[in-house]
C-alpha cells in the first residue's frame, strides 16, 4: 500500500503529517484526483444521492410496516406497536433529511488527512 508521506509530486508538495491540514491543503489534495469543476459536480451528485438513498430507505421501511399492519390488524397490541414504529421511523427520517439539506460543510472536510 502506498503511504501518503512517500508520495512526491513535482506539481504541488503535500504537507507533512506533523502539521494540521487547512482547507486549502485538503482542496489541493483533492485536485490530484479531480479538477475543480468535477469536484463541484461530484458534490452535487453526492448530495442528491444521499437524499434519494435516505428517502428510498424510508419508503422501504414504510412498506414493511404496511405489510405487518395488514397482517396484524386484528391484534390490537401488535397494531399499536406498528404505529409506534411508524412514529419512530418518521422521527428519525425528518432530522436525517434536514441534516443532509442544511449542513454547511461536507463531512469529508472534517476528516483529518494525516
């Protein structure tokens, strides 16, 4: 496996592992892989994919709950448990979607590249 410290570029030196990485350093490291225009496009696609995945997962969970609701409609305790699970899924889905939509800094910007 290639160690980051062994990578030497004639174009742009990487910071040594003893220093903390600033946002400019992270952008420069990403530029080795993607151009700035591609980075912006990939961020938009990543954002869209997160929303689609989260919503699809929520819909699949609702589908499972609807199936169990149909099976257990005659049993009051199980029916109540399914309603509680539905509320829990909604309570978990909404903050997750709001976190995806309203986050200001990408998670990868918080990773220590050392």
